[in-house]
């Protein structure tokens, strides 16, 4: 198991997930759809929530996909020895 590759894949997809979370927070909080303006603290907390959630989901998905690839390579090496 290559831990460096696993962490690198997780970090790259975490960045993609964080960017996706930021985009979702921008799209979902359209000011024209709001009837009131919440406090600034709640707006920034809401953005952080989506960014952190996206980053965690991205890391987990990226690490899982890389681990499956590594397991498949190990299995193929054992089968075709």
C-alpha cells in the first residue's frame, strides 16, 4: 500500500470538493431569493460548512478510489505471477 499516493489523491480531491462546496454555497445563497438578511457571522459560517463538507467528502472519495486501484493492482499481480 502506497500511503503517499493515497494521501496525495485524497488531498487533490479534497481541493476539488472544497471548490465544489464553495460553488454550492454561492449558488444556494442567492440574495434575490432571500426575504431577510441574516447576520454576517451566519453567512460566513454557512460558507465554511459547505467548504468543509466538500473537502471531507472529496478526501474520503479520492482516498477510497485510490485504495481500490491499489487493491486491484495487488490482486492482478498475485493472479498473473
